[in-house]
C-alpha cells in the first residue's frame, strides 16, 4: 500500500493520544507501526517530548527514549533522535535532566522548562518534518492526558503537535482502570470544538473478560460522541513488549524467594531506577523467578541481588544507607551472596561517590555501599555509547548512559571493551569483579540481551544448569513479539478504518 503525500508534500501523520498516563499509548503505537509496516508502508514513530528514565543509544551514539527505540524496531528501521527530540529524565520530584536531540543539555526545574517550551516546540517540529520527508507515514505518540487544561497552553506533544501535523487523532482509553466512559466523554468535554473535531475515534485498551459483554458499551460511546470505536484490545499475557514507565514496578511488595521451587533473583527498586527493562530477558526465563523489591527484607533466599541503574546516584545512595539496605547487602555478601550492579548500581556499590561540581546536589562526597574497591566521580560530559565487549571469551553487546567516571582500585575488570560507537574504545576495561568473584558490576545496559552473556552470569551465581535459549532474547526475539502484538491488534481492530485514517490524513 502506498500513501499519498499531503498538500505540503510531506508524509501524512496519525496521532495516538491518551485519556491519561499509562493507558497503553506506547504499546498501541508499537502495534500500529508493525501493522502499517505489514501493509507495505514505510512508517516511523515519533514522540516530541518523552519523560522517562528508560533510555537507549542510537547508532550515532545519541540518547533517546527506549519506547521510541522499541517502536523503531517494530518499524524495522534504525532509531534516530528525530523520533524523540526531547527526553526529560526525572532527577527529583520537580526537576529533570533535559536531553535535547540526543545530548544532555541541562538540569531544569519544571517551571524553568515550561518557560522554554516555545523554542523546544520549534525543534520538535523540525524533527517531525525530517521524518515526514524520509518516510511514508509517521505515527505520533502523545504524553499523559491530552486534556490537561492547566497545561494545554504550553503543550508541545499532544493536540498542538497533532494540529501542526494535521493528523487525525486516535484517543486511547484504559478500561482496566475503570470509568472508561467518563475517561472518553470527560476528555472530549475538556477540549475546545476544533480540537474535539480532530479526534477521529477511540481504542479501548486492556479489556478483561468476554468482549461481547462490552458491545453495548461500544454502541453507547459511538452514539454519545458521534465518533468511531476502532476496536477493543483484550488484556494479553502471551506477548512481551518493553514497558516505558516505571509505574509498572511501583510499590512492589516483600516476597518469599523460592516459593515455587525456583531459584529467585531480586532487583532492588531504588527511587530513581532507570532502564529497568534491562531485566526483561531474565524475567522471560521460566526456570527463574525475578522480583523487584523495595522494602528491606532478608536476602538469604535469593540466588543473586541486582542494583539497577539510577538517575540520581547520590539520592539513591542515601536511600540505601538510611533505609538499611546497605547493611543488608553487605551482610548478604558476607554470607555468600552474589550481587550485580549495572550503571548507577555500579556507582552505588563503590567506596565513595564524589560530586565536585554539584551535578546531583550540593558539591561533596558520599560514602558508598562499599561492596567493591572502586570510586566514582560525577562529571560531564555524559557518556552515551553502543558497545561490543568480551567476557571471558564470550562476546556481547550493550550500551552505556552515565554521567561520571569510575576508577577501579582493586579487583579485576568485568569486561574487555572491543568497540564503542563503531570505533576504538576510549577505555578497553569496564566494570569490576571482587576478589572472591561474588560481587561484580558494569556500566553496560542491555547485557542480558545476549543469551551467551546471560548464560555466563548464571554460571557465576551457581545457576549454570538452567537452559538459556538463544531465541528468547535479543533483536530476533523482540521482532517475533512485535509480530505477535500486530496479530493480536489486527484481530480486534477495524483495520480498514485505520487504513482509511491514513488516506484522510
């Protein structure tokens, strides 16, 4: 299928906006990208502004949100920062790091950022225009609710961007939250008539039960709004797509490891956790239970504990120490436990974290958790690389996103870095392994995407007997999941009506 260029000579766009946060916009856009690709349309994803601590690195060595990387994979194209020109990475309740066109530019309060939105809107429009020049269709994703009336004047990602692109809007609502009728009608009532007219119809997400029981609901919505329900997406458990927001792991309960006779691995859910999708390949292993835990508990039943990435190392370090986690982790290691740190987790595990320039607060130094003989100095510029590395003869790939440098004072390196961003590495050693081999850390995100590396790590923690299929992780495995998602999507959507939106765009 070929799409027709708009009057401007650029590719058409359609927009997927939401009635609220975490209603499934990212998943719907991912499904739409693979759906349109399967119809022979050269499609690209786009989100003007993303707020997430889950990020990745493009082939050019630039940083962007992982949700748009996932959507680019579903479109079978390389990720590019034009797909996510503005990335906000929360560092406090009222502040964030601003990543503009793939580079960390500044730390900003919400108020300061709001005052710069007009300039940023221009940048976002330029990125969208470039995508429209290079593809046949752009699927745009909104952020949060598209009807936050107190924020709409400065909105640069929802209806204002859809208006710029002259894109028809699909409004996504989440029936699992309850109140789906109020979500839809309330959103429309909050919009001025010209924006309300831009909404072409709705997708109802996360339905549980017999979908036939909602047929009356669909008719009511269509009669009440005069707009089409494109489909109702049932809840699924047979598809694994990376989550965008850490809301999916908020407030995890204390757990009992080994409850089903399986070995268990714990990931400590620190306050500013980043790139928690690093552990999706581990959670896909049937023979292991993976838990996110937040409240201090006895760790003796876990085969290993992981300290994940952090967007505010000093805050999370204080949280670990004052809450009792630091003592608990040291006792766990003293009793034979295995600990792995990734990126910010690597920094947390050292002897000290130095912040001479006050990148994360008042300048100063903090004593670390003291699990490894390393010291970290927080400093600019930010490191963003895609890397190829070797671990005891096993090759893997990953990516680094961190502010600062960690110096090893003892132990041994974990990996030998072979290549960074397609060239010679700045430093051929990465990470640290303790003398007894039970504590290790690395700056590499995505290391478990390589099955052989997962297998090697399981050997280190005494679980080498667990079979690891080469087909369960990595790009090929993710591509199969996108096909499953598109199949699920098409089964429950009016696909001809969706294709018709492209013709009308």
